[in-house]
């Protein structure tokens, strides 16, 4: 069991500059180990956490030694425990997490344990930002109208979260209408250094949203985990992780005039994708760092999931301290942060000679080489330089269907669809923009690109340019601060003039909450099979995510979103073609309305002020009238309402006993789905709208829910019945069993019938058959979505055999007791001649003691094929979860004090 910390001798006092002390801290320099000085800063945070939490039970001395010896141990994929300082949730992933906690309390109660033991042991911040949709746009009243609809649709969920904020200790719920979780984290929640009862230590956070990495820009170690892992971290379980390699990314030079932070992040994303950084940390350094504002750094850190890294880390320096002051953190707090980090050699002072750090590999970028660009049409790392965009678009129309192709026949490429928009004649062509959204924490946290967009709007309005009325334009800032500086600068007026009215404070279009597009526009697209475009300042553009009718989706900086809205099409070369005609009939080019970096910096300097941040975040804690009027139940145990279609008591612990069930193999399982590469969590568990003909829609209609009140899958993640029916319900999913047909169906192999995936899965379950999934590379990429693992588990899926897995998704599968297996290098379902019509047997030992992380496992089919896979339980702790039937069952038995 746990014992006294063996490192207590290095606990020192941190003197306060004016006398007295800030508190005690574990001093890394006092260890006197030369290896620590050469460690990347990001690894030092893991080291300090291991030393502080060392109890020879959850964290051992040998774990501390592994981290100190990082240079030698990281190439060997050694396992370490990590205990983050806090946990961050948003409401889409937060509701199921709180449902699980409530359900675990019931399980504790029925196993005669103390339900109050199910309580977060570290601070948990939950920001409600994923529920607002752009129902109303291009209106002065949009914010209020959208918020009223949001509360109408989500009253039950919000009431449940409000119950959670009082029922559980250590949980802060930030109400709807406050901002986007990662921007609120950056501007308000991020501590940088904690002082808990006089003990100082670095802030670190895991979040149930993959873009939690945005906080890395502030020098806080943070990354996305599955909701399942986050719940275990809340309950004091250490996270088991492989000690990562660290890519050193050197920045030199300075961005050229007219180049934005968005252009930089899309360039960095493409470079790192090419380099290969999955499962690694990326740490930025070099003299170019002084040229990057903290908001620019946060933009780069935010897109870590898109380049595949666990973190994109920027150590704390003077720029960080300046930002902390700007955002209203107290002088006392900033002084403590600087003193602590300097004392523990975790602060970068570019005025002092730099110690050469060791990295696993190196990359370098001269900032002057970055050029304006966008990314798309279907993936964030498919960067297109702006000057090549027109040619690239035409190539996409020609190319066969794929990430860069739509296969539109040559003779149809010039097709013009005539329609009437509110009585006005209108027309649409391939590549015409129907959605233009300034959205997402990636960019709305950055005053330079936001005010840059507003300056583009001002110049465009002054020259008489307009946006076509059928383009759905919107502006959804990640915090109220943005509104304050846009209003103070007098520039919001021009954005409004072009239709970019503020629609709400939340993720909106970036996560698919783009709302409906006008019926006349929708009909023109579907009846003429047009490839319509969306341009957004978001971080993800996977097919089917932004809007079901926009097949081409491009990520761009906010100023370029305004530019493309004005142009009305992505089929334009901004260098040589005008963006539109001014009021005097003069042709206006992009260069005529593009502000210089100096113009932008001047507006930022005079309009982004500390009191804006302080006023915004003081108001947040007081809530808002709609939130404050919500009535909520009280009590330790939640009173489940069996009639609720939002919050439902899930079945995970119903038959649970104190004895772990032990590992399970798979015998004669049918293949439920056979996939190619890049199946995302959006494919597996969509967050967007519920299709009227889907099993989930059927379930809701049977319970008297009107179609207009279906809401989205994301908003119904507190109901397992709907989420199981929504698993693999993405309308763009491609399942090889359907031989080319696209959509959420599959074949029931024994009968040959084609039905919805849910109906086939339920039939297999009723017949007593297990199922498996075959997949290609990067299975489960995209958002960290626990339902992408919970859903398949509820459908009866026992194993997924893929070429490779996305990091978070693999650990989520493990957490739900699903076996992840990887084909051997050079092999996949096709090379092995697997069609998915076979039955599969996976033999595993009956005792977990006989299973090793990463061992070879033989899979046998009923038609005589046999092949070897790698078992992707990567650590001993993951094997323990598997033995217990899942991570939450493991946590409950541990908390009751069961012997293992």
C-alpha cells in the first residue's frame, strides 16, 4: 500500500520577493542530477508530478528514474503513471461523464460501498459550449434567439449538469453563453502554477476534448483523453501512459506582412503530419518564439490533434507572463508563477544563455517562409497555398472520389443551378460558398486575426462590396472579451453589415452546429448534385461534419473567411481575379481590402485591455438569468426519470459483482463492418443532426418527440439508448460490405439482409453472436469521443482489427473492454484476402497474468485463414482494466477496497 513520499527531503520553501514565503515545493535542482537539466521542459512537468505523487504504490521511485533517464528510456516505449492537476470537460463529453459518475454512485450503493467516495479528487471545470446552434443568423437578435432555443432543447441536460455542480464537490460548471471551453481555459481557468494548501506545483490538465492542447500555448501541459480516462483521473486513478518522445521544433525569423497565425498553424500541421508525431510531444523553441504572441502560440497548440501529437508545448517565458497580466491574473499570482518556475528551472529567459536540450528528433521552420493558405476540402492537413487554390479546386472536381476528389464529370463542372431566394433570382455552381463562419477557439481566441477580419470587413464596406444574401454567415466568439474589443474598436458594425452578426458564444459551425441552410439553397444543391462549399475558421473539416450539404469544407483564417464570403466561391485566384465590384463599378481585389500587420497591431494595442477580461470572467461566475432560473433536483443519488430522452441510467454496472470477470477471447464472431482508412470518431459516433429515417429518430418518435425537437446526437449523449442507435449512423460512412453504397447500413451475413447497423447488431446479439470490426489505418482519428467506444460496446462489438489506431480512441476502446488488434506491417484485410463475410476467432489466455502488452495474437477464420496481429493493450494497467471488464469497473472495485 501507499507509504511516505521518499522524496520529501527535496521539499523546499519558495521565498516571496518582498519577504515571507509563497509555500513549499519539490525542488528538481536539489536532486543534483545533471540529466534533469537537459530534459525537455514538457518532460520536466511529468517528472515533477511523479516526484510529488510518489507513494511506492500508484507512483514508484522506479517511475521517477524512468523519467529522469528519458533520453534512454523513451525510445523503449516504457510506461509511466501520470496524475494531472485537474480535469476539463465540455458539455457534449461532460454530460456522459456526469451520468457515469451518478451511475457509479448507484453501483457503489448496491455493492454496499459509500456512494460519496465517487467524487472528483482534483478540480473539475465543465464549460457548456457545445449546445448552441446557428438557428438564427444575420440578425441583431441572433444571440438571444439562439440561446432561447438552446435552453428550450437542452433544459433537461442543463438541469442535470446543474445538479452535478452541487452534488459533486470540486466541480465548477461554467453556464451556457459564456464561451468556448479552450478559450475560457486559456483566459481564465488556466493556473500555470497551483498553490494548494501551501504546496506549489505546475498546472497540468487532461480534458475530454482533443483540443485541450490549446492550453499548451500557456506553458500548461494539457491534452485530450477519452471521457472514460478522464473519469478515472477525477477519481484519483493515475493515468497510465507511454513515456513519449519529444520532437524539438525550432522557430526562426518573423512572419511576413499579410500572413496570419492561421496560415502558420496550417503550415506547421502539414509539416508535423509529414514528420510523424503520433503519440509524441512537440516542444517549440528558438529565437522565432519572441515574434509569436501568446494567442499565436495557442493557435498552434490547439491544432495538436490535427498534426497528431499528444501536445504542442510552449514553455513559459516573458510572453506568457505578459499575457497572464493582460487577461487579468493578479500581480501576486504572476509573481508566484515566475518565482516558482525560475526556482525549478522551468522558465525560459531568452536574455540568458540557453542550455542545449535533448530532443528525440528535430524540425525547423523559418517564419518568413510561411505563405497565406487554407486547408481542405476534407482534411485539416491538406494545406493549399492561396495562390494555387483555383487550380487545386479544379483538380478536386476532376479527381476520383477521395480526400482530394469529387469525380464531377467534365461536362457537368460548369453547371449553373437557377433558383429563387426569398423572391430574388439566384444561382449556384460547384464551389459556391453557402456557409462562411468565423468560429472556433482555434482562431477566436486570437485578437490579431479577429480584428484583422473586422478590418477586411471595414475596407470591403467602404468600397461597396456585399455578401450574397443566401450565404449563411456567422460569428461565434469563444469568449465575451471578443465582443468587447470588436465593439470598442467600432469594427463590429462592418462585420454586421456583411452578415457576420454574433450568433452565440460556443463552438457552433466548427462542430457541426451550423443549423439549417435556407430551403431554397438546400434544394438547389440536392436537385443539381452540386459540390457546395463551407469556409470556416475552425480546426476540423471532415466530410459530413460541418453540414450534410457542404461536401467541400475549407479551414481558413477569419480574414479569409470574410474574403471568401465576399467572393461567394472557392473557385477564385485572388491574385488575378477581383473579389467583386465596388460601388463605382471598379474591380476590387483581395489586396485592396487586406490590412497590413502594422494596421492590425495598432488596433489590437488600443482595444484589447485587461479590464475586458476581468469584467467578462467576473460575470461568468454569476451565471445568466436563463441558467439561474433552472430548477434542479437535490441529493447525493440522482433520481433517474425513465421517461427522459436526454438522461438515462446506463447498463454498464447492472450485473456487476466484486469479482473481476477476467479476460475474454472471441469465438466465431461475425464482421459487423469492414472499413478502409481514416474512419473518424465522427463516422463512428456522429455529433450532428439525427436523420429522420434513422433508428435514433424511430426511438424518439415512438416516445412522442417531434422531429423539430430531435436536437443533435451530441446533445443526447446522456442517453445510452439513443447513442447506441446513433453508433455508425453517419450518412457518409463507407462500409465495404455494401460494395460501394454510402450510408449507415450493413449486411446481416447469415441472411444476406441489408439493414441499419444498429438493427443488424441487435439481431446478432439476439442470436448470441459476437461481432468484430475490420478497419484500415488511423481508425478513430478526430475528436476524443468516448461514445465512439461505448457505442460499439453496447452493440456487442468485442474487437477491432485495424492497420493503426488514433491514440485516444485506442485507449477508449480499452476502457470499454473492447480488444484493439493491429495487423502486422504490410498486411491488412485486403492483402490477407478477408472480405468480412467470414467468422473470426481470437484466442486469448483465460488468465490476465498470461497476457503481455503488445504480444502477438493469432486470429483464425472459419474458411481456414489464419493471421497474426499485435495486441494493442499497451501497458500492464490497461490489462488490469480489461481483466475487470473496463476502467470504471476497475475504479469502483478499487474504491471499495477489493483485493486484486
